[in-house]
C-alpha cells in the first residue's frame, strides 16, 4: 500500500480520493465542538459517549454511527500497513479539534520517522480544484514531536471538567500548530458571555436585528460570513436555531416547523423557508439589557465541561478571560 489520508469528512475525502492517485482516504466524522467530549479511560468509552449524543441529536441511528466509528478505528489500527499517513485538515474549529484527536492517537501509536505527514490549509478542502490539491500535497511535512506534544496537551485540556486548562493554552506557545490559537479562542467564544449568549447565538440575533427578513437558509449564510473561519454545518445551525426558538424564554419567533427534522419533508421545507424574527426578549438580550441565562435552563456540554445554570462558566471576549461560576 502507499498512502493513507485522514481528513475532515466525506466531501473533502471524496475530492482527495479523486485527486491523489492510489491513496486510501479515511474521513473523520465527528462534530467535536458539540456535545460531551469528556476524559475517558479508552477511545472505546469516548466512542460510546459520542455515539449516544449524536444519535440523540438526530445525526443518525445508533447502529450506523457505531459502524462509522468502528470503521474509523479499524482504519487507524491498520495505518502501519501504509507507507505514509497524511493528515489533511483545515484551519477552522471543526477541523482543528479533529486534528488534535488524531494527533493524540498517533502520539500513543508512533510511526517510523518521516512517515506521519501533515497538510494544513487556510482554505476549505471541498471548495478547491484538483490542481490546488496536488500543489498542497507537495507541501506535506513530517509531524514533529513538538506538534504531537502540543496536540496531546490541547486534547487533554479540551476534555477537562472545566474550561480552565483550555483557556490556559493561550499562555503557551502554540505556533507548532499555527491554526490552533484561533480555534482555542473560537471554542471559548461558545461559552456564554455576560448576556448569556454564545458568539454563534449572538450572531444570529444580530443578523435578525437588521430587519432584512432573512429566511432560515439565508440566515445560516449570513452568520457564517461573520466568522473568520467557518466551522458550523447546517445540521449544527438548525439545532442552534431550535434552541433560540423553543426555549421557554424564546429569543426568536416565526421558525416554522421547529424543531428541524429530516423525516418530514413538508416541515423541513417550511423550516428552511421561514423568516424568524426577534422576540422582545431577544431584542433586550441583544442590547445587553437582560441576561438570557436567568430566563432559561442551561444543560449542555462544552468539550469535557458540563454547563448548567448552577455551574456556568462564561467567557469575556473583550478581555479574553474566563468568568468562573458564582
């Protein structure tokens, strides 16, 4: 065998498969910036946690998800059969978390020197042309011990029961993985701020405040343009909208067919064509008059941290520091 390419998902994987002759491609399918990613005793235990979360969130049925995760680790287990393993990941949060997980695995399963390679790109793989892919393949460089060490520390920090270790990464030299610092900050911005909103939630409300009568689909596109590095897929975005609309203290109204579901075509079409608008509370929260966290129940995971109203870590984006639970 020749090369094994590990990348962020099916769209990128298909392009790389067509472009890199003779390479086997292993897609790394997981939305690690969502749901629980706790410290566990084994990868198998973490897989159980992730499969349970993704199935409950509507990403697929349990058996299909279990098959995907098992296939992923089978691919890793036979990686020694390949001449080289090439990790091919983008600059955004979605990819950087996946890269940390993969590098952490290879830190525990070292390869021969110069046979674990890394291609990092500040453009999106699935949007590129074959000739660009070929040019980037030539830029693959061997993964260094420093990169592995940084990845191991960062992956562990992400999975801790508080976000403190992750925030402390900003005090370290992360330059070995040049896009990691931006990913660390962007993940911290998905902690609530003083208004009770994450950055992604705040961007949704800000777009609706313009009064542009955006459909749900257009709203997705508008919020993505506010990102330095787009990382959120439509499935994640619909879940975010559902949370804003279906809370006992909703910040948006007019989201037809919520919650989003793929099983009902009519409801799905109504959902994506609806034109949500801010509620009175949504306007007050966006203007900083009200803390949304005082009006709705918080029960979600941020990496290894379980956020609740009683244990609510926040992030101050202006000063870039954590606000510990009161």
